[in-house]
């Protein structure tokens, strides 16, 4: 009798243990796994993310400088981003449209940076004679080698042009006698432009007349937008045009083009405007 009771008791304990182990195994199998694979999945996705073809940085302080790192990047996309950063239109020649570039440079000023980006580059810009700020870029041209130069009015436009009318029909003729040479030297306004250097000698001459004479010598349009002008007494000898005009007036806007491929510069247009109004 005792053996029977003990056997049944032991059998019940074994059955309870077996059931407990089964329940524990079931619960263990249903326990959610810890998200160990999630970081691996994120890492995998980051590896699959495409890297940008170029990295362009434009800084304005202390001076305008550009940094670019490109690996088989489309020049059209780089030019579009450059135009956005500089707030300046950028024009591409037909062959440049589908061209890819691989290049790397850091913190170069505007002109050297542009020269590295394309073999043929033109840059139109504006100089304010009364400001110490650097020239303002107006248009950048990444042209094909055999495309030719952009139109002078591609970005520098203006419909007004003042005219200089003179009565001397002997302009351009060298004085024949010593007396004629002396009279020429006594001329109150003399302007010459040779070897990219401007010479101006003016004795009590109206500023518009001086500028129109300079425009005639350079072969460019001059727009006189001022009514009350000053009298000029100046003697400027063999200076670049942009340096010479700063000595004449702080109210002149000079529009120029730089051919970076040939290292040449020329004036496109000159404007004499009213001085800015001061508020009290």
C-alpha cells in the first residue's frame, strides 16, 4: 500500500517537472528576439547609398574662394551648383554639356578656380570705382575651344549710349610741324590707350567729356546718366583702365571681360551714374 502511494506520488512529481520544462521551452521559443540585426541593416543601407559625385564649397570671407572635389562628375551639374552659390549665370558650350570632370582643389580665388574647371573660360564682371569691394561677377562662360568669344552684350546690357561729337577732322593724324606738336601738347584733353594701359591728361575738363573721349579711344559705349558733373584736372600715365577710372570719379561703373585662357582683359561698357543719395 505504501509503495503504491509513493509510486503515484513520484510519478506525479515527474509529470509536473516535464510539464514545467515543456512550458518553459514554449515560452522561450515565443520570446521576441532582441534587435541585434538592426544596426547591421542600417550599416548595409548606408553602404548602398550612392556617394555624391562632387563636393563644392564657396566661401566669401575673408575673400571669395572656392573648393571642389569631383570624381567623374558632370560639368553641367557642377556649373549649376556654382551658379546657385555665386548667384551668377554660368553658360556651357555644346561640348561641355555632357563632359565629366575629375578634379580636386582647395580655397582658390575665383579666376584660378575657373581656369582649372575648363580649358576655355570667359568672365564678365563689374567694377564700382567708389567701392573697395572686389569686382562683382556677372557671367561665367565655360566655352568650347573653337566656339569663339561670347557676345559683348551676353550679360552686360544697356540701351543708352552718349555720343562724342568733335569738329576737328585731323584727329588721328600725327602733327606735321613743331608748331602743330606744340598745339597738340597744349590740348586740354588728351587720351591714349596703348599696350593695355590708359593715359589721360585733362585740364579743367567736364567729367562726361573725359569719359566720352576714353570710350572713343577704347571703342566702347559710354552711358552718361548724371546731369551735374564735376570738372576734372588729372594727369594719369599708363595705368590699367580700372585703376585709371578710380582716379577720375567714385561714380563710375566699369564693365569688363576677362579671357582667362589668353590672360587678356578688355572693357565692355562704362556708365557714369548719379552719386548715391545720403539720408540724414
